């Protein structure tokens, strides 16, 4: 698809720059111009003005032609594959709406059970530290939002306006492994909670891409990416600034204008994980257990 | 009649304008292609992932609703048992207790780089693993992979060679996801032609709890 595009582009360019099209000797006589303008050929005294006007009109027509030429490929694919894509897009939209609703439901249900559980763990018969244990495990699991101080990093596609034909567009856009690299670096630097575009990073979180779409916690995301990390601000900043860290990403940032910067350091709120923590295959091993 | 200089000038300006316009369009189209050029296959894959994800979310909703009903109806002592159960479930999810279950074991005898291990961990998580260990180090939410080629660290501990990944989950699902065409394993087999890569399904694996000189501390 991309190859045919470029081919089509060079064809258009060649056609336009053919000297016979615009050079004086081969230029259509004023009858042709008059024809374009729908005016009688007898008004010779307006020749000059008409010719200027004709050139302008022709220039505009060429512009329109060019636009039409460049917009036609997407339009020309509006047959079977496109309508199938449209159907899948509708399915994705529907599933995404459902996903948002389910996450909301999970979040609400978790919020609803919390006071009940607090009541239970506060009762006299309950063991003293049950409530504390529950709060601690929830915080580790990331199912509760957390406030703290830390850094906010912005990662975005390049802002360059023009690509040279030799440029690889892949160099100018955010890739999923870059998000993973930043998150891994932040964990290593002692971050205690991280979210990317509202998706909390928990023990089951994966960042992967399908085509050009990046999914985090099975949720579709798109640039710009706001990476929030709670932790020792100076330590996190130092790890990010270290010349040996994120070298590939920093090079791309310098060479291709990919956006990578700390936009904020201070108080942050990192949202809760609204996904599943259910275990279907895993059981706690008896402390004396041996590998099976 | 010869066109005047100004007319030729105008023609050239128009041409340049047209070319500039085309360049702009070309740039935008290429960027658009790079950022949203998902094929039908990709779109179908995204839809499939969302469908699976929603199924899991729905089960979580059901589980939470069940918990709600149980809290409302149970007598006091049973309620405590339920809270204890939730604490244990979360401990399992968090990796702070040793766990057992079916799964896969992946052994790679190659001087892997930290990024390889990091990407593999991501792939295993994405395949739906419920508990993971790398070289005997239990993976937790803030597990970082560092070090250098052939001396990778996980949770700050150097992983010995060959690198062994253990993952609990549906063995066939994990196996299929990890061994898929164009996946991480096929990439590793290409990048490390002499590497020995063994992926085996197990009925029962035992994964250790997370241990560290630094206690796992939640943000508060």
C-alpha cells in the first residue's frame, strides 16, 4: 500500500514538471484559454488579463487536481475491505464502551465493599491486624488510588511537520517498548506507583501493540502519553537524566523530535486499577509444599 | 504570442504552490499511515483482545457482586473468613506468598540482554500468566529488569544461566501465546541462533514468594 502510494506520488510529480505543460511554445493558444473561460475570442484587448487569469485558474485547477489525486487512494479503497474495516471499527467501539462500563462497575463495587469490610475488621471479634492486612494488600495490588509526590513524564510523537522521502515514519512515533523501558527504569529507581494515560501498572499489566495501536491493561491508548510515577522525585529525576538510561529513546528524541520530557514534579494522584485480580489457576502453596 | 515574464512567474509560483501542497499531503499521509494504518487483521485482533478482556472483567464484576451478597447475608464470623479470603487472593496476585498451579516453564540458554528479559516478561504477562518467576525471583508489580548482556538482574538479584521463566496459568494458552509465529520466542531464536530454547507445559509448578532485603512497600 505504502509503495504504491509513493509510486503514485512520483508519477504525479513527473507529470507536473513536464516542460511541455507550462512552457511557452507548447502552450495552448488563446482559443483554448477562451474555451476555459467561456468567453468569445473576439475581445483581443483583454488578452493579457485573460491569460494571467487563465494561468491562475489553471494553477488553482492543478492544485485541486493534486488534492484530488492525493485523496483518491483512501476513497478508491471504499469497497469490500473498507466496509469490513468499518464493521470491525464499530465492533471495537462497542466493546470499548462495554469495557468502560465494566471498569466503572468494578470500581464502584470495590468502593462499596470497602466500608463493609472496614466494619467487619473493626469488630471486636476480628483479629487486630486483619483490616491493616487488607489495606496493605489492596495498596500493593493497585486497586486503590494513591496520592503522593513524584514526576510526570510526557512522551509523544514527533512534532516535525515534514518528512523527507528517505525518512522512516516509524522513527517519529511512540512505540510500546519505549513505554516499557521508561516504566522499567522508574521501578528500578524506586517508584512505588505508576500509571500511563490513566492505566495503573499492576502485577499483571502488559504493554503491547497490535498494528499501530498500543494496549495497556487491554485498553486502547494513544499519544500523547502521560507517565505518572510516585516516588522520591530527585531519585526518579536522576535516573531519567542518567546518560546511560533510555539511550535509544533519547537519541530518537534528539534526531527525530520525539517528545520526551519531565513536565511536572510534585504532588500527583495515581488512579486505581479497575481490572481483574481474579486467580483461576493459582493457589497459595502450603508452606511445607514441594514442587510437583 | 509569447507569455510575459510575470505570467511565467505566476505559473512557476502556482507550480511550486502545488508541489508544496503535495509535499504537505504526502507527509501527513505517511504519518497518518504510520500512526493509524491498522490492517483488517490488526483490527480483528484488537477486537478479539477487547472481547477476551471484557469477559474477564465481567467475571470480576460477578465475583464482586457475589462477595457483596455474601457480606450482606453471612453471620459475623463468616464475614471475617471472607475478608481473610480476599486478603489471601490479593497476596496471591501480589506475589508475596508461595503459590502452586499448572503452567509453563521456559528455559533459554543464551546471553540474553535485559531488554530481552523485560520483553519476555511483558509477553508472558500478556499471555495471561497469573504468577511468574524469573530465575527463581518472583515477579511483583514493581519488578525491574536491569544489568547487562548475559548478567541480567531481576528484583536486583543476578539471574543465573540458563534463564528459567516459570509462569502459572492455563498451560495450553500460555504455550500457544508464547510460541506464536512472529512472537518473542521466534525473535529470540533468530537473534540468538545458537540459543537453546525449551518451552514445556507442567501440571504443577511451585513459585516462591517475593523476597528482598527491601520489604515490598506500597505507596501511601
